[in-house]
């Protein structure tokens, strides 16, 4: 059985610590098809608004701790604003625009899985 382990302590965050942190596990784990990311957002912080229309990557956001706000639809006029708590998840297809944020008073931790 082949396996590989990785820790956020060993991976550089792509987000400044004042906003939380974002650690990409795909390369350290040697994943070929699946992207795995840990996102932590401090209160008042927002993730990058984006879609994956070019690569078709669907993503699943699983709230590990805290409360996550997800805007879905269009950057100028989002169609939906969802609030997810610990243990709740949402799947978003590649073509759909989304932005994650922490509107609460406590940090939020989110496990993100993506594949195309």
C-alpha cells in the first residue's frame, strides 16, 4: 500500500497570517487528480473571488470549524449567499463564480477538495 503524509506546518501558506492561512496539499501529497487545501479565515477576511471555467474543476468546501459565508453566482450580482457551519459542505461546479468569507467573530477552518 502506497501513501504519503503532509502537514500544514511543513507547507508555506499562500495567504498572509493576518487573514488566516491557505495551504495547498496537492503537490506535497503527490496527488495526480485531486487537489486538497486547508483554508483558515480570520473574522472579516475574504477569499479570492473566482471560478474554474477554464479548467472545469469542481470544488467541495467542508467547514471543519466555525461559520463560512459563500457567495455564489456573479461577482457583480451574486445570486445566493449561503451560511455553512461546522460539519456542513457545499459542492460548486467549475463554471460557477464563488467567494468565501468569514462574517463571524471567530476564525473558520475549511477543507477544500477539487478535481476536474
